[in-house]
C-alpha cells in the first residue's frame, strides 16, 4: 500500500502546534454576521394559522418560504426553527454553491443517465436564479461566480482529469502542472481542471440570514427556539406542535435534513455524517501573492477523502473535509463537533498544500452534520394525502440545490405535473440505510475502503466495486 502526498510531505509538528494555538471553537461565518442580520426572534407561543407551515429555518425551509410568497404574495407562511435561523449546516458549510443537482456528473450518470442533460440545464438555471434573487431582493450574501478548481494531487488522478476535459463541455479547462501551479501555487498540484461556470462561492450564514430577512419583509413569520414535537394530520389540515404553541396550516414542508424526520417512513433514509473545518486569519498581501489564487476559485481535490478550500471576502482560507465521521445510532450531538485529531490532520494537510504559509494561524475550528442518503443527493416526496412535502439527503451539496428542492416540494404540494416533478430523480426514492449495527459497520467499512483506494492509485476494492454495481457507490 502506498502513501499520499500528505504523508510524503508532512510538515513539522511544531508548525501545526503553532497554527492551532489559541484557535477558537466557533463558527466563523456566524461570528462574522452583523447584529442587524441576527435579530432575536420569539419562540412559538399560542395558536397560529397559516396556509403553509415550514419546519426548519435553514436554506431548504427559507427558500421554500420565499418561493411560496413569490408564487402567492397573499399566502400566510410560518417557519418554525428549533434553534436559530441558519444555525446548523446552512450556517457552517464551506459556501460552495454548485450547479450540480446530482452530487457531480459521475454520480448523476451512474443513476439517471437519460436525465443528465435536463438535470445539468436545470442546475445551471437554478444557480443563475440564486444570483438573480440576490440582486432582485437587495441581498448581500457575497455571491462570487468563481468556478471551481479540481487539482490532481497524485499521479493516477491526472488521467481522470484528462478524460474529464476531453468530454468537451463548455467552460471546462484542463491545466497542466505549470498552468495549475501558476493559477494556485501549491507544490502538490500535478494538473487541474477548472470548471468556470458551474460553481459560485457565498457567505453561508449571510445567505441564510438574508433569506430570512427578505422572507420577513414579505410577511413570513419566523419563530426560533421552537422544537417541533408533533405533526398531526388527523384533521383537515396539518397541526404542528411545540412545547408552548401550535400552527394550524393547510399544508406543511419538512426541511429538517440531518435531524430525525417527523415521518417514521424517512427515519432510515438518511444518516448524519460529521464534517470538520478550519479557518485561517486573513492573509497579508505578501502571503496572498505567495500562493497566487487571483481567480479566487473554490477548490476541491480529486481524492475519495477530499479536501475543499476557498478564500473569504477578507482573504482568509477555509480548509475542510477529509474526515467524514459517522457515529453509532444516527445521533446528532454537540460533543461530536469537538474532534482535535481531525483538526490536527487538517492543519497538517493545509501546510502540505501551502508550505509557503508556514507561520499562519487558524482563528476558528468547527464541525457540523451532513445529511447523507444512499444516492448521495436529495430525494423528495409527499405524505399524509399530499398535505406534507419533504426533502433530505443533500450530502454536502445543498447550498445551491436546496432552492431547487424548495420549488419541487411546492410543485408536489400543488399536484403539478411539470419537467421537475416528472424527473426520475424526483419520483424515485433511494434505498434506506440499514438499522444498527449494520449501518455503522457498513458505513465505516466503506470509509476505510475509500481511504485504501486513495492509498492504492485509486483502485477500488471488492466492497466498493459491489456498491458500485448495486448503484450505491460513492465517487466524490
């Protein structure tokens, strides 16, 4: 078994120690929000009536609320959030807003090959619509249409990039070693592909906060710190209950993603996987010049256990990924967010990627749960005689596709037959994950196998080949 570049070119332990000394366990994006975008909203109390109640105040729920008011400005919409708006994945992700609705082309081609031309077009239209929404409603969530760089960091990955570029898709540019390093000066880069059209960068927490602000301007009521304890459809509509209040509505949307579904049928459809992130202090002009990166692309390398990284508006580097940790029992717990060994791994890999930045410190470290499905992208459906719509399973690519999902759910509630609702991707459900202990055994065996593939020139073992054959394979 071979080694990876991160083992061959490991920085000194003292470099990692210095960089992590004094790092705050806190989400940079949320710390960076102005007070004007973090109003203290009241919990739900008493009885409220609505046309639509949305459970979950992240991207999925907020896009649903906004699109509902754009379809019907007179609609009464209520959002109920267990914590704070954008508190979970929506406020702590990397801010990669991608056009892909299928977790990348390979994943989509493996599952819905006939629909991929349509799905790719709809994905680009969705990304364009997010950019247009920011302008139309006077938002500022720092949308930058930078594209995304995919560097090869091991020799066997170069051929993958050449095959990708040879497909001839517009805006996909192959960079050889010299060109890749001229774009972003990392000694680990052996080649790269730059997708110039299909990815933007955003400020994740600002995106959630701005969506909430505009929703409220349009008459949506948002209640925070209101954990939903029940979903009752025994009457003519839907009643959503919390400890101190209730919403009686005609219809409901479930936008809880990584958290346990209020529908029993969906409890095994997703598992929460923890992702970890570091954020540096702002780079000086000299440090920025040392690494180039003038086009400010988002970056995601080609490994199975991949890293993603990007620049913030004030030229910090967010560096995350690699470890994806599942905990027995599908639990989502605050203590799972503290994993010092993972942050040390990320810090080491950071300085392998950018050794010229030795001496730079990390100001923030944090983690969060990603909702993963067995098809590695969102699924959709309705329940309770089409009074309830749901989606989940975004697998880390929800920043853009949650808007698409919101439109699909509203179409499904309306009983609309259109291009979106007729998609096989929308109509077909993924296989559920097995119950414990099989889930934990299977997920951790798959993760181990992906790591072995990264150490063996990308060669997939029998487990991964079997999962591929069953339509359950993961290729980042």
